[in-house]
């Protein structure tokens, strides 16, 4: 059983929908500060297609419990399309995945619904540093599926920014064990404003490290390896080029594989 609710800042439910397998909740109201979305599920540790806003699209995610999504306003919304959460009609959806869907080979790192506070809707990206704490440089931007990278700042040019910290690290947590064999890296490529990383290290949850040698390009850089079973991976040991800019950043990371 799924329940989708929109709850206002005073704790009042302003829209609700329930069903066994699939819920389409239309909200006929402009969002106000304090509004949040609550997805409640009677079943835990399941795959679902989840959409918090029709302008963002949906992702196949792994739920370990109820999911909360705070509607963003102001600075916290500029890493999203300006169409997102705007207007007086909104469609929120959830559908239980069919048995074959999680077994499909796909980008397991994609989650358009990720948030800093997310603890139950995977994959989830987090980092030990994000430039000035601004939404346009949050770790979650690196798994939102947007690969536009020839500029920096507001959507669609959001990225993970490291605030010039040589010890920056970002983790992608899958929330369960998956099998992977391919990583694609999109560096932010607003040259000459941006610098770029010559090397980065991927540490897998099985303890293995893999050093990636990167090029100065805005194109996706693909790395393949023997299939491995992991539950998370970490990006670290970021070595930037000798170019003068102090601003390297990660536009997107894709991790390909399937559920076991």
C-alpha cells in the first residue's frame, strides 16, 4: 500500500492519494514555504518509480522506508528547472516496479528525487564539502541526470563543487548491494573559468580502489571494469591540472549495472 501526501508548514494534509500498486496525486494549489511531500509505504526495501514533480521526471529508486521531500524555495530551488514546483497544478506519482525492471542494465546512480536529508530513497549522494553550501554546488547535482556542463551556476549548469578543498570526497550510496561494471564521468567544462582533474580515485565498498585518468573535455569519459558487487562508492583523491583556475567540479557521475 502506498500513500502520497502533501503536508503544509502547520502539519495539515492538503492533498492525499492511496493505492496498492500506483498513486497519481494531482495537487491543485500553488506550493507555499513549509510544504512537503510524504511517501508512506507498507512495504520496505522495494523498488519504485517515484516522481516528486512532473517537471523533474521520475526515477527508479530503492525505498528502505517512508520518504520525505521538502519543497524548495529561493536559493534552494535554483539548481532545478524554473518549471519545477511552479504554478497551481502538480503531479506526484509512485508506482511499484515490475519484477524485471530492477534487473535491467541501467545507470544505478540516477535519482532526480535526492536531497541532503534523504535517508530512505536510494541512490543518495553526499559529500564532506560543497561550495559555500549553495544548492547549485550540492553533491546531489552529480546524480540528477543533467549532463549540461559548459557553464556553471544555476540549472542546468549545477554541479558538485568542492570549495577548493583538496581533500574533498563524494559518496554515492545505493542502499543495497548491486552489480556494476561501468562508470561515466562528466567534468564541468566551463573553460577557462574551470580547471579539471587529471586523476581521481574511485573507492568501492568492497575495499578496492580504482584510479581514473581523465582528459580536459566536457564529453562523458567512460571506464569499464570487471563486474563487482558493491553497496556504495566514493570519489576522492582529486588531482587537478596545472592550469591557473582553482575551480574544478563534477557535473555528473553515472554508474552502470543492475540489481542482483
